[in-house]
C-alpha cells in the first residue's frame, strides 16, 4: 500500500466492537476435540457485503446468506467446518436457518441479520445432534481476543489457520481491518473455494461497501488457482460497524480510495496465503501477462497457463518447460501472435519471439527450483495486463484427494445416510 499502516494481532476480531468465539462439536469426527464451530458478532449495527460461489450447485448456507444479504444488513456470522451442508436438499436449508436462529435469538437479532457458512464434505446432512448442544458455549465464549480461534475453527485440509489484521489512519481516526480465510484445495477463480470473513470498524455506507468488496474480490480471490476446481460453498462476507468513530466517506474521495486500497491489501494477503497452503503444493507462482490487446485477452492467457495440469506438473518437477506455457497461451482463445511472444521465468528469458531464448538451461532450472518465482508472458500487442497466483500440482495431491468418502463411514454410524 502507498500509505502507512501497521500489522496488528487479532485477525477477524481485531476491529473495535467485534466479538468472536469458537467451540468444538466433533462435526466430522465426534472423537476429535478440534474447534469446528465459530461465531463473529458486532456489538453495533453493521453494513455488510458478500460474494459467493458462481457454481450453479450452491450449498444451503450460501443460499441462506445470499437471501439474508438481499433483505438487509448482517451483524453476525456463524460458520462450521467438517460438513459443507451442500447437496442436502430442503433439510440443508432448514439446518442452515436453524444455525442462524440459534445465535440470533440470544443476541437479540433477527434471523436475517446472521450469515451462515459451512465447509467440509459435500452430500452429507449436518450432524445437528452434535452442533445444537454447543450453542450456549459458543455465545458465552464471545470475547474480543478470540479471532485466532475463528481462523482455526474453519479450516479443513489447510495445514494451518490463516489470518491478518492491519490498522491505519483514515483521516483523523485510527481504523482497523482484520480477517481470516480457509482454503487449500478446490481452488479456482470466480471464486476460489474458501470461506473468508473480514471485519472493520470503519464507517462505510452500504453501497460503497458492496462496490469495494466486489472490486477487491476481483483483484484477490478471483486471481488464485490451485487445482482448477470450484466449490459449492465459496463465501466472502465483510462487516463494517463504524466503531472507530471515523465519519463516513463519500464515494471516490481520498478516504474512500484509501479504504479500498487497505481492504484489497488484506484480501490479497489472505488469497496468497491460500495458495501457499494449497494441498501438497511445493511452489507459489506469480503469473503476469502483459502487452495484451485487451484486459480479457490477458485474463484468458493467465487463466489458461495457471490451470494447465501440464504446466503445473512441470513446476513441481523443477522443469522450466516454456513450451508448455506457450502451448497454453495458444489454446487460451486470446488474440495472440506466436512470433511476438516473450516468456521469462524468475527474471530469466526462456522464450523470445516464440522461440528458445539463449539463456542457459541451468539458469532456468535454478529459477524454477525456487519455492516462489514469477513468470512474465509478454504478448507485445497492446497495453493490457493481468496477474494471477498459482501453484504446482504434485503426486501427493492425488493421493491426498483419493479418500474423502471414508467420512461416510462416520455418517452411517450417526444415522445420516
């Protein structure tokens, strides 16, 4: 960001006026004691905004949260891991509404003021018999320093919780933005498979918050891919309660632009953290397409390269195979001219004018051997550019994703299937 800010602790609970809590229900495994049910609550009324999966198969909590946002403003979010509550029919909607009611009533809220999110195995009914007894503890546990617990409660195949928070001056007032995210597999643009909750004590009007969230999601979570799969549960929800005391800003004034820059920075940090923690990934790769005729052409090229299983496999093997990159550019359906394309890997030219560059192969191999590197694809046809963040694809990823339906054994014991 081009203005001073400080990284602070607290994650999604860092902003003033927000309380958070998390408890263990044993949703996926009743013998486990890991946190798997979380709550975020604002002591003051909020403005709110959200974006959700573009998958035409949407989980029950996505449908419920979208409905609530259409009705008005959210003030709380209840979320769980271990079960996606997706492809669960009418019962899934009933269960998602029940989760909202369970926290709305004791907090003095309406059902429509509560967003709900779930992540985990698709196709299994929620084990409400294990969730319902924990609502009281979830409410009683609300506090100002439990943001890390929320981040831990929503992870599934993640190797660690992911959160970030910052503070900065907005005019004469100190403002905070904090958030957490989960996601490691089924990550693809529009949107990536993840849950993300962000809170701020800035005073942001509803329309401005909605526009800011759409813009910032487009430049962060819609720019990442791990395996090219899209989930049924993708959710980003942002709550703003104005507890900092800062006055509301007008659209496009200096404070508005500053807030958007800060929100984008937080989202992009969380988005990159998702890629770095991808299921069994070993490389974090930034792919920058420049010199395209149009923004859409640049986007098509970036997505084709970042989603290519061949390209991602070569990254895993430390192979600087620029030919695979070029072939992905060719089938991207962008308007390109092969003889104009240059490709660099880790700052080293690998391809010039569609042909092998003179850079020694040892230097290119060394670039791809790094855990993080950048690939720049210059189309040399215009001024448009697009950036995405991707990863390699490993044999271990396949092994890891072969056994999800083992979870159905527990579901049978619970009488859910």
